[in-house]
C-alpha cells in the first residue's frame, strides 16, 4: 500500500479522548489567534489617541494688543481640552513633571508665560516665534513619544493656523484702517479734483484776459496819451528841422562856394595891395621927377584915375559882400541854436518814452517797439543832437572868428580905396597944375604910401579871415549834410513813433477790458484754489494717517516678521530619558519576546520534570529544580550571548548594562519557571500550546510597541497581568536611565512569578510521584 494512504493513522490517534480533540482545534486556530489578535490590537492606534494621558500646563500670563487683552494660552488650553485629540489633563508644572517621570503621563506640554506676548509680537519691532515646551520620557513608551511628536506637530499646525488667522486679521485690520485713510484721501482727492476743475475754468478765463492784456499791454503806463501828443509834436518839429536842415545845407553850400571866391579875391587884392605899396614907395621917391615929366604923364594920370575908381568900386563891393556874409553867419548861428534845442528836446522825449516802455511786462508786443525806440535813439536822435550841437558851435565860430575880421578888413580897404580914388582924381585934375602941386604931390605920395601899407595890412587880414571863412564854410557844409541826413532819419522815426503812440493810445481801452476779465478769472481761480487747498490738506492728512496705519519696516525687520509669520509656532522638545535610536526604543519589547521564545525552545529540548527523580522518590521541589537548573544554565548562556551582541554587535548603550543583564536573566528565570509550570501541571503538549497562546497575548497587550491605551479594551484589561508588560517596563528604565518604582515593581512581579511557578510546579510534581494508567498512556503526546 502507498505510504500516503497511512496518513489517516496519524490523525486517528486524536480521536481518543477530549484533549486530543482540543489539541486539533488549537492547531487549527493558532494561526488565526496569532494573526487576528495582533491585527486587532494594532488595527487603529491613532484613532484611540484620546485615551493617551497627557499633561497640559498653562503658564501664559496674557498680553495687551492695541488696548485689547489677549489670552492666547487660555484659548489654546480650552481648545485642546475640548478637542479630545488626546487625553489632556490640565495641571501645574510640578505635577506634570512628576507625572511624566513616573509614567502617569506619557508626556507633558507647557504653554509658556510669554505665549500671548509672542503671539502678537509679529506686529511689533521685535517679532519672535511662539513656543510650546514638550517634555517626553522614552522610559514610559518609545512609540508614545513618537506619537506625541506627531500630535505636537498637529497642535503646532493648529496653533500656527490660529495665530496666522489672528496675524492676518491684524494685518487686514491695519489694511482696513489704511484703506479708510486712503478712502478718505480719495474723498479729499475728489475735492482737490473739483478745485482743480474750478481752477482750470478760472485759468481759462485768465488766459483769455491775459491775451487781451497782451494785445493792449503797451498802454499800461499812465503817460500813454502824453506820449502820443509828444510824438506828434516831435514829428512836426522834426519836419521843420528837416526843412531847415535842407535850407541850411543849401546855404552852407553857397557859403562855401562864395567863401572860396572871396578867398581868391582877397588873395588877388592882397597881391595888388602889395604892389600898390611898392608903387607908392616908388611914387614917393620919384615925386620930384614926376613934376618934371608931369606933362608927359597926364595920359598916365588919367589911366590912374580910372584904375583908382575901379579899385574904389571893387573895395565897396567887397565891403558890402563881407557885411552880407556876417549877417548870414549870425542868422545861421541863430537857426543852428534852434535846431540844436529841438534835437535835444526830441532826444529827451524819446528817452522818456523808452523808460516808460521798459516798465511794461516782458513778452508783450511793446518789447518789439522798445527795441525800435532804442535803435531810433542810438541811430537818429543822439547823432542828430550831436550834429546840431556841432553845427551851432561852427556857426558861432564862423560868426565871431571869420566874418568880423573880414568885415573890418573890407571897411579899411574901402576907405583906403576911396582915398586912393580921391588922390588919383586930384592928380588927374591937377596934372595941369603939377608944378604948383608938386609939394602936394609929394605929400599925397607919402599919404598914398602910408595908405598902401595900411591897405596891404588890411588885405592880409582879409586873406586870413577869408581862409577862416572858407574853413568854417566847409565845416558848416559837412555838418549841414549830416544834419539833413539825421533829420530825415529822425523824421521817419518820429513818424513811426507817432503811429506807435496812436496804436498805444488805442490799445489802452483793450487793456482795461482784458484787465477786467483777468480779475474775474482770478476771482474764480482763487475760489478754486481755496477748494484745492482744503482738499489738498485733507488728502495730505488722510494719506499720512493711511501711511501710519501701514507699517514702514526695514528689510531686516520684514525678514524677521516673514519668518515668524511663516512659522509662528515652534515646539521645544525635551526628554527626561531618551532612547538613542528606534532599535533601542523597541529593544525592551523584542528582548521580552526573545526571552520567552528562548524559554519555549529550551523546554522543547529539555524535560520539564525528569521522571528519574520522581522514581527515586525525590520531593516535588527537588524534582522541579532538577529539571529547572539545566534550563537556567542554558538561559544564562542565552543572556550572556544576547547582551554581548546588543552591546558590541549592535552598539547599544544602555544606561545600566549590568543591571539590564541581571534583569534579563531574572526574566529568563521567570519565563522558564512559568513554562515549566504549564508543562508540569497541564502536560507537555497542553503546556507548550498554552505557552504559545500566552506569547501571543503578551505581544499584543504588553504595550511594547504602541501604548496600551491605544489598543482595544480587551488588551488593556490583560495588560496588568501579562509578565511581558513588566519586562518591557523594567527594561525601558534600565536602558534609558529613568529608574523609579516601576522597575522595582517589575522585579518584584517577575521574582514572585518565578517563585509562584516553582511552588506550583513542586506541588504538582509531588502529586505526580504516583503513576497512573493515564500518565502511563496519556491522551496526547508530543
């Protein structure tokens, strides 16, 4: 028969009795028990965080912000207590610290004194983060600290959100206040705009008035009409001046020509007088011979008589011409004085006109007329006055220095010529009586000689005077020509001045109208400016208020505020006793598991109750110790090897390594004794199965991973009775250094468990010294 067909024989032995059937049922449900219990225990520990006892200490003293009292700490405490995210218990600092130390609380959170002040500091010049102080103790539970950090992160985020809302609300209030100021500033700006519109309207009218003012601005001065009258008089006088200057120029030209002829005639007269003087001398010398030859000289005497008459007539004509020249020179001097006075008056009136025009506003049409007036003064009036002055001076010089000597010389010449004519006539008349008048002839010859000398001297003076007359006439002719030219220019300028003065006079009325319009526009502009000023002040005030409402922080302060606003809350985490790594944090749980499994394996290989000792009649205790001591020796080896690997292989650094080793060995002793008791009391198979079930119950209820408070109530109920719960608690304190009463409770519990297990095993072993059929043929064997 095939071997696999014999499998039913192995199963058929479980049909006898109740215990084999129970064993089969246990085998069927062991995987379910392990899987289901573990998954059930840790199905949702984060949903049971409200069972985790946590201390809450509120030390916040509050703060005042903009006159409002802030109690951020109280608000946070109330929110945490009402939120039920954790099992918060509000207490004082000492109670919280003691509770975290002895395990009453898994951790404690303290709200510091300056919590509210820090919360509102973002609106000040010294922004600081708000802190929450958290005290952990890994001796209570490593995962409770991990969960606590996660919970604190959520609290931090919630507080940050709350403070962020408050900060944002404060900022929004500030912005709202700034907005009120800006809206008020907008109202002021509207008033400013209205005022600007009014000012714009008034400015338009002002522009029109300014245009009218510009058109008539040349009549701005009070003497506009006087200027017009003076310009008319100036024009008339300049016309007369130009006419007189033309006449003077013609007369000067004639005078210059006559003066030339006079100079030539005087020169010839001087020559003749010189010859006459020489002849008279010869006549005087030869008077004696004249008497002898008198008869023969009668024809000559007649000729002499005719020449003397001609000489006397020429001298008379010369004397009349000199007198005429002297009179003309006097009249010329008088006319030149009149011209000079008129030119000076015209120049003075033109200067007054220029001075009046210069007082008019710049940029007006009068500025072009001002330039023309200045050009007229420089090119016409000033040269005219200077030329007229020079002409008057030349005319006076001609009258006093030229014509007077000429007239005197001409008179003397006429007198001398008359005497010569008389003498010659007498000579001619007395030629027949020459003999009788020889003495008279000698006397007449002497007189003739003297008159000839006088005549020569007079003609010399006449020649000198005629030269002066010629020079003065030439100077008079040049001045008269310049005077004529200047008078023509003055005539044109005077005509232009008269025209401009007329325009100035006519524009004065336009100026008056434009000034009225300007005043009206200025009035409206003033009203608009008043509105503009009021609106501008209000705008300035409101903008200043708005600017004050909006913070004006430095770049560094803005960086600080932005950092605080980005992370307003910081969690200050501290540990009373801290595990250095996850491995160290979970080590108590896995060491408890390892020692229990080590004991389970030991009793798979060792006999819990040696039958030889029972057969020898040993006591129950001795029988138990006979089986337990070898297991304890192996257990000691297990502890030594495990501690060596933990310390030097995994570099674990417990606070009390020797005490930890001793505690682990005590745990090994307790687990060996407990499992030995199960085997001795229930039998090998049932005892080992119960040990496996107990192992699973301990894994899920010892609190070695998640805090037992986060597990279902079934496991919380089992927790105080599970040996592994005390193993985990004791190892946590020995590894982290947080020694308290819980360690000694764990030591006591494990020691009592070992003693009680040995006692029960001894009692059961003593009863088993008598063998029965059931013991010889047990229902279930392993």
